[in-house]
């Protein structure tokens, strides 16, 4: 039995890990999170803190400069991340990090946390649009350090983010995903219950090519369980 989601989220407990599943106790109910790996079983999720922002900036900078996963072209500075963190805190929206053990993924850009764990990735939700009638709709972002992908951590982060957004009163979550040919983000969102909501053709231009974005959507009114 392993506990995760410590500190600020003590209501989450991993009851068992096995055959690609985590069975968790959340809000008094058992929930089965499928597709989990041993890495996810050993991971801990907690709220992001100012000390994490250097690592978060480094993870994101990797994807800004090497991929089209984000349409940013200049990596935000740590102080820009600090503004984002405090703005989200004011809105009551979650900004989470996942810490994973140091043995696997030593090539990752994660940095050391408590007990040898490293921040291996992060997820947060921001308002989908600034106009007030959109206030119950959020957009997610999930990024893992390169050495930590494909081990269930993205699913663990997104599942937890969904639950926290539902508790914060959000009703819909939107994912905007560059159609880069790399399927991990689309697969992650579909695995977490998102459905396809559309394609915007040729709306991005990065690294010398035009890129479509895919929109996926997930209702949260059912509690995101
Ligand atoms: C996208 C990302 C967050 C996914 O997290 P992850 O930990 O790699 O994914 P998981 O191991 O949790 O897998 C989640 C699901 O996606 C599937 N999946 C993962 N990688 C995949 C890939 N490359 N191709 C196809 N499916 C994939 C898994 O099989 C799993 O589905 P299942 O639970 O039904 O078996 C991570 O790969 C990442 O950070 N990528 C780079 C940054 C990025 O693209 N961020 C998203 C921006 S919108």
C-alpha cells in the first residue's frame, strides 16, 4: 500500500498498485485509475511551490525549444512562472507537481525534492478564455521531464488535476493539442475521458511548418472520477 498526494491533499490514498492499475480512495469512494505503472505507484503529487519553479521552467523550456507541443517560442522566466503560480492561487485553480523516485529516469530534468524524489513534471489549469461567461471552463497543461514520459505519470497528474478542478467548481476542461504527429498527449486525454471537439487547421507556425491544433473536451460536473 502506498500513499500519495501528501501534504495538502491527504484525502487521496493509494490502496493498491498492480497490473497497471491504482486503486485509490478519494472523497470516501474507491476509484480505479487504469494504465498506471510502477513509476506512478511510487509517485507523489502535491501543490507546486515557489521552489519548484526553476525545475518547472526547465522542463517547459525543453519543449519550447525542441518541439511544437507548445506554441510558445521563448521560454518563460522563473519570475514569469511565479506570476502564473500566484495568479492561479488567487483564482483557486490547481497547479500540481509530481515527484518521482530518483532511480529511474535519472536522465530526466527533474530536480531533487524531499527523500531523493525529483519533480518529474507538472500540471495546471487556467481559465479557458478571459470573458466572464467562460469562467466555469478551464484549459489544462501537462508536461513531464523527458526521462519520465510513458510511465503513467501524465495520467496520474491529469486525473488528479481533473478532480481538483471539479472541486474548484469548474464544469468543463479543454485541451488544446498541437497535431504534431506525436500521439502521447491525445492518447493521455482520451484515456482520461476527453472527447474530440474539433480541429483548427494551420493556426500555428513553428520550426518552419504550419501546425493544426486539436481540441478535446471533458465535462467535470460528474466529479471527474
Ligand atoms: C503528454 C504527456 C504529458 C503524457 O504523459 P505520459 O506520462 O507520457 O503518459 P502516460 O504514461 O500517463 O500514458 C497515458 C496514456 O497515453 C498513452 N500513451 C502514452 N504515450 C503514448 C504515445 N507516445 N503514443 C500513444 N499513446 C501513448 C498510454 O498508453 C496511456 O494510455 P492507457 O492508460 O489507456 O494505456 C507526456 O508524454 C509529455 O510530457 N509529453 C511532452 C509534453 C507534451 O506534449 N505535453 C502536452 C501538451 S498539450
